[in-house]
C-alpha cells in the first residue's frame, strides 16, 4: 500500500493541503510538508513512491531538497511544481532526473494522470 | 516646445555661422528660385522613384507622390522666406519626422538634398547680379541646406532615443511585472485546485453552484493567460525564423480563436507568399490583432484580413468595423499599459510590436476600408530575408 503514497512539499500550505485532498480523491495516500527541512527529516526510505516538490521554497529549494531526499531514498521518484517556468531550477530539476515539471496554476486532472503513470512505471 | 530644441537650432545656426547677412541673401535668392520649384520637385522625385530602396519608402503610389511634391514645393518656398526661427525649425522637423515614420533611409535624405543643392546652386549662379554676389549667395544657400540636414538628422536621433527609452522603460517595467506575474501564479494555483475540489464535492446536481465554479475556473484561466502574455512581453526569446507560407501562419493564428458570429473576410492572393519568421511569434502577433479586431467589431461586425506582397515584405492588414482607435492614445498605442479597451491592460499591441521588430518586421496603425481600427503588419519575405526596416 505504501507504494502509492505521495509526499507533497510546498511552502504554500493552502496549495499543499489542496493537493493532498486531490491526491486522496484520486486514490493515493499523501502527506504534505510546508517546510522542506521537516520533509527531509521525516523521510523514511520506501515510505513514499513519489515526491511532489515545489521548486522555490525558502531555506532549501526544490532542487536541493530532491537531491537530499534521493540520498536517503534513491528509489524515490519526483515531480516538480513551479510558478516560475523559466527558472534555472527547472533545468536542474529535469537534469537531476525529476520526471516532470508542472507549471502553476496546475491542471489537477493532468497531474493525476502523470502521477498514475509515474507510480505505475 | 522643449528648451533643448531651441538650444539646438540656435546652436547649429551659430555653428555654421548663419547670420542676418545670410537671411538677407536668401530673401534675395527666393524670387529667382521659386518659379523653378515645380521643375526641381519633378526632378527630385524622378531621382527617388528611379531608386528601388528609396522608392520602397513611398508606399502610397501616385497619390502619395503628388502630395509629397506639393509638400516639397512649399518646402522650397519657405526655404527662402524666413524667418528662420523656432517655428521654422518646428515645421522642418515635422517633415523630418515624416521621413522617420516612413522609414526613409538616412543616406537617401542626404543624396536627395544633394539633388536640390545642385539645382539651387545653378539657379543662383545663373541669375546672380554679379559673380561676387552669386558666390556669397551660394555660401548662404549651402549653410541653410546644411541646417536643414542637421534638423532632419536630429529627427532620426529623436526617434532612436525614443526607441531606446521605450526599451529601457519596458525592461524596468518588465522586471517588476515579471516578478508580480510569477508571484500571482501561486495564489492562482490555490484557487484552481480549490475550484477543482469544490467541483467534485458539489457534483453535477447543483447547477447554480457549478455555474459559479465554471466562472471561477474561466477567470483563473483568463488571469493565467494575462500573466503569460505579460511574461511573453518581457521575455527575450530570440526568434528562430524559418520559411513559413503565409497561409500556414493565418491558419495557426485563427485556430485558437473562439467560435464567433463576427464575419471574417480573408483576402489572400493565390500566389504562394512565404515569410521568413518565427512561426510562433508571428502567430502571436496575428492572433492578437485578430482577437482585438473581433472584440472591437462585435458579434455583428466584420474583420477583414488582407495579405499583399510589398517589396521585401508581406503586408498583412487587419481592419475591423469597430469604433476605431481613440485619437488621444493613437501615438502611444504600442506602448505597454496603453489600451483602448475598457477591460484591456494594454499588453497585446506592445507585445505585437516587440515581436514584429524582433522578426525584422514592423507594425503600424493605418486607416483602412472598414471604419474601425486598421493595423498593418509587415513581415519579411523568405526570398528576401534580412529585415525590412
């Protein structure tokens, strides 16, 4: 069961909560953190199959967080979200092997499709 | 009149040593030259029309040449009338600005004045009371012609300064706007996702509620499109031009338009016209002009799109039956944040001009067959790629 769990990290708490609700509706288990450091601290290898990470966050950006998460759980897949589609971090995120970058405001339906594909793969 | 203009004219007069003696001599020369004004003018335009690149700046055919000739006759008369004061300067500068507006290359302005100079010098020498008088009159005529050239050159400088200011203004505005635009996408993301959830929670049964949810969704999409066009405006993506048939461009531009009852008249010649542009950027320009036209024309109106080859360019005219352009903002129409629309924020046309310029084209407002706004977009033709301005 834990294989379908999604980790949501976004410093915008309202968005993070909404995403969890949308994911749960779609049949995923999901937890959110609005603080990247706490997300990192809470990660247990194998607990999540995929992380949904905002690229711009205070303290630690999404690219850094993803690298740190991968240190702990190399099998963790990741998808990025950003309001800044032309951010240098987008290139870094894809270069680091994140599966996709979603531009905010995101289309929830296509996000779910992409997550299902990613988790099933 | 701005103080620097006063300074400029007085300064250049001093610089060439133009004084009361010159003024008196010019007044004496005037009556000998004016009878020849028409002949000089005919010769002048014969030279221009023989020259392909110079001729290209004259797009209005015989009617325009006729009106230009009348202007030149007046110009010649005033040359010798005086007073050579600030009002004189302003009148001359206005003509110079007209050259800038029609993109007359500066080198033709110089060579064209040389044609006039030849005529004037010959007349002065042929009709002078004595060789000494003629020689002095010749110097005065040349001083004045140099002043004329200086004024005309200054109008080109005004234009490039204005361009520079526009670019700087856009850059400052752009950085500021881009950061706000990006920031707005975060709250939009929350609204969008909450709307998505709300729609699921209320289901299909609750029509009055879903109607409002639909409105929220549509407005979120609209906000996001505004942000996108704003970011497109300030983004510096260099064009990647390729050969694009004009029909392909029109199809691409019309494809995303919403269904409309507005009549769209397409007048595209049968001959295959190929542009050399970045398709996506050119599409944005045409789509923007079309969507403005459709909005202005309204459901019962007409938008006419006309395509014609024009020298090294293809001219695409978009003309509508809407209320036309408010004359008070006509000259600033392509600046960011200037809009004729009640709900417009004034990014569309600024973006159009920027994209047109980046693709070696131009966009201008003109008057068309239909009573509303008319925009002329010129984009470089593939066979003659390399810019048209």
